[in-house]
C-alpha cells in the first residue's frame, strides 16, 4: 500500500466515525424527547385519575348527594373506572347519571 492511500483510508474512517457518532447523538436526543413526552402524558393521566377518584370519594364522604335528595353514589368497579378514566369530567358524568336515576352497577 502506498502512503497516500493509507492516509486517505485514515481520513475516510475518521470522517465515517464522526458521522456515525453524530447520527447516534441525534438518535439519542430524539429518543430522550419521545420518552419525555410519554412520561409527561402518563403523569398527567395518573394525576387526572387520582383527582377523579378522590372527588367521587369526597362527594360520598361529605354526603353531597343528600342535598338533592338522593342516596350516596355507590362506589363500585364501574363508577371508579369512569372517574379514573374521565377524571373530573368522569365524576360529573357519574353524578348526572346518578341524579337521573340510571344505575351504575354490575
């Protein structure tokens, strides 16, 4: 091998490893960004679910349904799932259905 060709191979290899490192860095940044968005949305969903279930529990604890002449909202699998998935909006749906006399039982 002549010296000129060896020098070309060294420069070419260094350029390729720099390109590979740059692509790897970009890939890591993209993956970190996607993970951040997923964790952020999951955290928001968990907080929303906890707030919904706590509101359902507080409505029964404070006996708020007796103000409108109705018994407490039954806390069962269906009502907890509606409140956990819907959050505050799920609690409103559960209260409205209970006030309309639509049972949320199995």
